[in-house]
C-alpha cells in the first residue's frame, strides 16, 4: 500500500487494481463500485491523485516482476519473430516496425511546405453573424487574407447578415 495515503479506502484500492486491467478509468471506476453515472468524473479525479498514481505504478511493477517481462525480453522476442521465416511477411514486418519505433528509426515528421516550396497562400476563415465558419475562396483573396475588393471578408452587404 502507499505510504503517502492517510485516507486510503477499499474502493480506491479496487479502482487501482481494476485500472491496470485495461487502463480504462471509467470502466475501472464502475468495476470498483463507484456509481455508473459519475464514473468518468470520479476516474479523472482519482487519476490526478499522487497516491493513486503511485499505487498504480506499484501494481504495474509487481506485474512486470511476476511475469518476468522486461524490455530485453520484449525486444528479444520481437527480434526472434522478425527473423522467423515461418511467420508471414506481414507479421515479420510488424515486428520490425515495432523494433524500429523502439529504436527511434522512424520519426513522424510534418512537412509544412508544399512540394518543398514555402506555402504562399493560406486558407482564410471568417465567422459571420450567423455563427457558421466559412472559408474565403482563394480566388477571392490575394493570398494574404485581403480580398480582391480590398476587404478582409468581414464586410456586410447592407442587411447586416454578413453574407457577400
């Protein structure tokens, strides 16, 4: 049990035990005996507590020790599977992908340019009085948010509804 808890309840312990089953806070709260109606809110509140977090980490460490599952074991097993020619090509590729991710070989990158060229035209959105966000069409704008009529798209047509 955690040392930093002065008011540790059986429900809190049950929540921790249930949380490590599937890491679903709402479901864990329900299974631990908290009311179904407020289970999601209760789970969020519990997961913010340091003593709950510490207890969950203790339980996970206990499980890892019991199962003798270490990083070396997982990586070694994936490597063996990737080398096993009796496995399907897709399964072997999946093992290699996981190994590559672990080793940091694949970086998710977001290209903020277009075909290597800097973006020169941005979509411009405005929120008229009717509350519906609508894009300004590229043909209406010169690329810097100013329309060909010299406005920024926020002008009114005289009847106050913001339509062009």
